[in-house]
């Protein structure tokens, strides 16, 4: 998985490429722990994300909880495979998906 970060003031966009799974989720979690200070708007760009596992969902939940106290979070450009995982797990009701 590749993590591409773009910061514009207090807005952070994280574009993920590849698979967010048990192997790569810890890398994203560490990146978030070091990147969220002062961020008011967090956007995940999933246009190049092929797959997400339960480990990836856990990291998204961590990000959602972290951002609830300091701003907001949204997920954009979700493909059908990832959207199906969101719907089956109930994450479609919890996350802001555009």
C-alpha cells in the first residue's frame, strides 16, 4: 500500500493506493498518529484503494474517533468492492462517504 498525504492548512487528504489489510493497517495507523495534530478536516481518497479488511476498518474507526473531537472526516471515491464491505459491516452508516 502507498500512502500519499497532502496538507492544505488545517485540511489533510490521505490518498491510499493498493490494499488496506492486516499487513498495511499498522503503517496507516502510525501515519495518522503523527499527522492529525491541528487537522480539522481529514479526507481519505480511496480512488486507488483496491481492498479493505477488518484491520483497515479498525484504523478508519480510530481516525473517525480522533477527528470527532477536532473536526470532521470523510471518505471519497470509494469503489464497489470497498463500498460493499462498508455496507455489510455497517460502516456506510457511520462514515461520511462522498
